[in-house]
């Protein structure tokens, strides 16, 4: 987020790798809006809402989403890479 709370859409639009943007279905409304904005701004992004989760996601809810992602066999999540 920018210093003014804005979402840096121009900056994230430069991301050129498949990206899974996730949010918790029970999270704060601004987090859902942020996730939607990011997933629209990142060219190869997919949005996934984790039903029943907040910002503190339970690993049991997160793991199946990562394993079953349709982004291919490699996901980039922030600075971390995962092989599925």
C-alpha cells in the first residue's frame, strides 16, 4: 500500500508471473477490495477467496488452494515460490 493507503496498481501491473491473490471471506471488507484490485491489475493473476477465513488463515484452509491452483505447476507468492 502507498503511504496514503492507495493500491499501487501501476507498480503491480509490471508483475509478469502467474500470481495467486488470496483473501479471507471473513476478513475486513477493505482486504477483499484490495485483493480484487490487485487481481485485476496483475496481468496473470487469479483471485481466490478462502471461505470462512480471516487475515489469519488456517493452514488447513490454505494448503488445498495452493495444491489445486490452476496457475500451473509453479506459484509465486510474494517472495516465496512453491512447487505443486
